[in-house]
C-alpha cells in the first residue's frame, strides 16, 4: 500500500471519529463527568499537600520556635517574681499547653517531635520553679506526662521521619525523667545509650549525656555540713553524723531542638 493511500485512510478515520465524538460524548456523559471529577480532586489534593508542606509547615515551625525562644525570658520573669514572694511558675504550663496544641495539629513529623520534646522539658522545669513544696504525687504526675511526650516523639513521629538529633534529645529527656523519679540505674542506662550509641555520635545530646554520667553520682549522695573551724569551740556539737540535707534536684536544660535538627 502506498504511503499516500495510507495517509488518506488515516485522515478519513480521524474525520469519522471526530464526527461521532458528540454522539459518543452524549452516550458516555456520566463517565466523562466522573473521570473529570476524579482528575480535579487529585489535582486539588496535590496542590493542597504542597501547600501544607510549604506554607503551613513553615508557619507552624515559626510559631513553635517563637515559643521556645521565649523560655529564657519566662524563667527570668518567674525568678524575679519569686524574689518578691510571688509564684508565677504557671506561666511555663501555659507555654507547654501552647506547644502541645502545635504538636497535635501539625502534619510535619519533625515539628511535632520537636515541640513534644520541648514541652516535656518545660514540664520538668516548671517543677523546679515552683515557690512551694512539690508533692510526690504532683512530681510523679508531671514527670510521667513528660515521659509520655518523649516516648511519643520517638515511637510515633521519629519512627516515621528519623532524625538522630531529636531522637538523642528525647532519650536524654527520658533519662532526666527517670532521675527525677529516683530511678538512677534506669537513668544511667538511658544516658549510656545516648552517650555511646553510634547513631547519636556527634550530637549535643550525646555530649550532655556523657557529662551527666560523670556528675549524677554527686547528686545522689547526701551532703554533711560541719561547723566552721573558728566557731567550733563556741558552737554546740552537732548531732552524731552531722546535719544531713538532700540537695535540690539538678535542673538540666536540654539543648534546643531547633538548634540540633540536621
């Protein structure tokens, strides 16, 4: 068959198909509408996903880091109020709640993990800034809430989107929680995992864990206060064994998650 004849046949077929197109479209109108709707939904979903990944995620991260940046100022205000006998440590709990809202609403795993870790740190810190005595029940309740945050960051968000710096911070925080509760051996185990784990090598949390391993024994021991030598003859003898006091728990501020993300 000559090329000219083949071209003529193809042209006739195309003309016939175009001529029948309106009839075909009328017969298959429902299918055309359905397929068009599916295409539009897929296109809108893609555009929305990209919007979430860029504009919304950036806004959420900015809000989270903005709250975290306020923490030193909040601590200073609380300490200043304490000097006047006023307890405003509840300000830290308000900040923790704001971070919790961001973590619950964000679609970005890294942002959720970062805010949960910082929220847990603030929960621990608030206990040390209270003006009055903290009951064992309050201590256990709040520290366990912090542990839940660290654990959720590791097992949910960081499992889906691994980040070794944030994971190291979360494990360090779990160790600090165990130490607050008096579980020193469990705390030592967690510190050792962060300090020696190959996955955490080079992170700021690994350095903090190493430092904590060398100092935690000091905070476990009781301090014995002896009278000053010059006043020993004039002062009544202390009870046998001296006066024993338990030092206040050491407040360790974890490195900022915003500064340790790769």
